C-alpha cells in the first residue's frame, strides 16, 4: 500500500471513529509505528 493510500485510510478511520492511537493504526495497516508517524506528519501540518 502506498503512503497516500494509508493516509486516506487513516483519514477515513478518523472521520468514523474520532480518535485513533498510532499503535491501533499500525496494527490495522500491518506497518511499523514509525511508518504511521511518517504518514500522519503531513496530515498534521
């Protein structure tokens, strides 16, 4: 899965659930916590 696809999925989950933990996202996407941090950094900025 490409970073943009992961970012879109994260945004979808946030819209549905309101809040998410990095650990939850990493487990759902089957990626490392660091990958999640890199994916969400542009979303925060």
